[in-house]
């Protein structure tokens, strides 16, 4: 019983920290917009935007989990995220572009890793040839 209460308290504490982080980030974004557009945001407005943002993120997380589960997977993929963003063309385009950039970087890293052993072998062979050539 005490374990369950401790776990619940930990979940509550984690949720509160997440909410605080969202509130802080929304506050920072509102400050930037306020400076750029020369408008003011009340504390109540920032709090309301923060709450809506947090709830929307919870809904997104649940939807992503359902998409993965529907596909009989336990891992959320970028395809799930694209499906979630399908109603916002600009967001979908941004996610797709970022996904392609990441995929390209991963390919380049893999290619470098494959080349590295070959380069080391070639360097060793050249060094070996130099040593054999100087012995003659």
C-alpha cells in the first residue's frame, strides 16, 4: 500500500515538473512574441496557454501510443508522428524534412564507420610496404 502511494506521489511530482517546464517555455515564447510584436501577455493568459499546451501534448502522446498499438508495435515511429501531424501541412512538411535530414546523417555516419576500417587497413598496408621497401 505504501509503495503504491509512493509511486503515485512520484508520478504526481513528475507531472508537476513537466507542467512547470511547459509553463516556463510558454512564458519564454510569449516574452519573445511580446518584444517582437510589441504586445503584452497577462500571467493568466500565459497560464491558460500553458495548460492548453500541456493537455494537447497529453492527447498527442495518447494518440501516438494508439497508432503504434494499432500497428501492433510497442515503439512509436516517425510514421506515427507524421500521421498525427497530417492535418497541418506546414508541420507535416517540417517533420518530413527533419526526418529526411536525420536519415541522411545516419547514412553518412554508417558510411564513415564502414570506411574507417578500410582506411586503417590501407594505411597499415602502405606503412608495411614502406617498411618492406626500406629493407631492400
